């Protein structure tokens, strides 16, 4: 027997190989766990089969996409977009449309904090049947003459032709104040130009303005019965509107098409695809899979 003579560098290599062999199976199984976890969907209230790009409520962040965290509160599913919280009324994972309604407009038009409905355009866009609604708060109590019935009562507002303009009253922070809403863009009412000018001048003197989104067909029924003190608008807002989402959709299609589970690497900040039998991959834009251990 020759004495075993290992150069130092070979010895280090031997140690590393031994380490990898000992730890590899454990590493692989902890990655399988990600596949298994992300394969599990969750349910909240009557919404079932919630999967990618959504996470939260026990579904880990690496199974979803940033900006798609859901919160299940008393069987109501919620999502927060640009600091406004919405009730999720439906999820269509085929068309990738989310139906949402502002949580703070469920009961009336008078939330304590006024927040516009705005989107992160990288992630969401309004469906084509969605329209804007403008609400005005802390308005002067008496609209100018062309907008009022003579003499009192001054509300509800007036001219039956202007079905897009209505009054409501709020009681917030122990103060009562007047609000108005517009369901149309006044510049689209050319035959009512003079009264439109009076309305926009009046609304310009209100303290705050909020822009919300609503389902167009629901607003048509609000306009069919105007001057309802805002209750019918609140009901229409509670029916929700559509949001189309993009969470690297095409990468996810490719991933599921190849038997993977879509997810997100929160360390490298990139879309990830998990497989049951192999460690962990990132999908390249070309469609090839690269192991990125
Ligand atoms: C999408 O819908 C299908 C069929 O309804 C369902 O089996 C699946 O779990 C859903 N996937 C996600 C990611 O929500
Ligand atoms: C109610 O009071 C809070 C705190 O002072 C304030 O931020 C908020 O704007 C008020 N809401 C309304 C509708 O006046
Ligand atoms: C109203 O219409 C004008 C002119 O068409 C347009 O510039 C403006 O953006 C519209 N405003 C809203 C809130 O839709
Ligand atoms: C909402 O958006 C409108 C128009 O962009 C703006 O004038 C208004 O100040 C915003 N309201 C709030 C509460 O941020
Ligand atoms: C808008 O409302 C109509 C009528 O109720 C409905 O058919 C449609 O699906 C709604 N759109 C969205 C995006 O929810
Ligand atoms: C994935 O989504 C992120 C964030 O929206 C975006 O910046 C990136 O360009 C997307 N990548 C691909 C390949 O679609
Ligand atoms: C939601 C989802 O992708 N479920 C899958 C979990 O894994 C089983 C077995 O591989 C599939 O049949 C399910 O479709």
C-alpha cells in the first residue's frame, strides 16, 4: 500500500463533494415543498380555488406575485391596491379578471378617509365596461340658481335632464356636510352647455374630489332613477367593477404548460417556476428553463 498523499486543494474539493452529497437530498426535498405548497389553493367565503398570482391567508408569498396579497377577513376576501382596500367579489382565472368593490363604500358614499381609485398600471387595468364616477365632498350648502328648484327645498337637485348629477349628505367626524356626484363627463353634454358650466363652477368650490370606478351597466340604472340621495349609487358601487391582471401571465402559462407551479423568487425578485422532481428553475424569456440553485 502506498501512503495516501492528497494535495491540499484536492482535499478541500473532497470535503465539498462530501458536503454536497450529504446535503443534496435535503435541499431537493425542501424545494419540493415549495412545489407542494404552491400547488395548494385556498378558499375564502364562496370564492374557491384561489391560486397564482394570489397569496396570503396561509399561502406563502413565494407562491404568488408581489401586489397580489389577499386577506380573508370574516369570510370576505380583500386586496389592497395603491392604499385603497377592495372586497374581492370574484376571480376568473381563465380571463384573469378580478371583480372588486371599494371596502369603504359598502354602506354609503361617506368614508372617513377619502382615497381615489388608482391602479398600479404594471399589474392592473380596468375592463372596458368600467367607467369613472366623480364624487365631491364638503360642498357649499346651496347650489347657485340655475341648479335649484325655486324656492326651497334646495335638494335634491333639479333639472330632470341632468340625470348624471345628484346630491347626497354625509355625517362624518360628527359633522354633516353636502356632497354631489357626477356619473358623466360634463363636456359630453353639449346641449346642456350653460348648465354644465354652472355645475362645474359649483363643484369646483367643493372641498375635496374623489374619482372612483364603477361597472357601466350599474351606472345606467343609477341614471335611470336620479336624485336618490346617493343610496342607489352606493349600491351600484358595491356591485364592483372589473380589473384585468398581469402577473407575468405568459411566463406562468409556459410554466404550467410544462408541468410546473408558478411562483415568485422573493430574493432575486423574479418570476419562478417550481417542479416536483427537480430543484428550482427560472424561466428564461426564450422559454428555456435554467436551473438557478
Ligand atoms: C383555475 O381554475 C381551474 C379550473 O376552474 C382550477 O382547477 C384551478 O385551481 C384554478 N387555478 C388557479 C391558479 O386559481
Ligand atoms: C375625518 O377626520 C380625519 C382625522 O382628522 C381626517 O383625516 C378626515 O379627512 C376627516 N374626514 C372627512 C370626510 O372629513
Ligand atoms: C372629460 O372629457 C374631456 C374631453 O373629452 C377629457 O379631456 C377629460 O379627460 C375627461 N375627463 C374625465 C374625468 O373623463
Ligand atoms: C383624486 O384625483 C383627482 C383628479 O386626479 C384630484 O383632483 C383629487 O385631489 C384626488 N383626491 C384625493 C382624495 O386624492
Ligand atoms: C358589469 O355588470 C354587468 C351587468 O350586471 C355584468 O354582466 C358584467 O359582468 C359586469 N362586469 C364586470 C367586469 O363585472
Ligand atoms: C414580470 O413582471 C414584472 C413586474 O410587473 C415586469 O417588470 C417584468 O417586465 C415582467 N417580465 C416579463 C418577462 O413579462
Ligand atoms: C392547483 C393545482 O395546480 N393543482 C394540482 C396539484 O397537483 C396535482 C397532482 O400533480 C394536480 O392534479 C393538480 O391539478
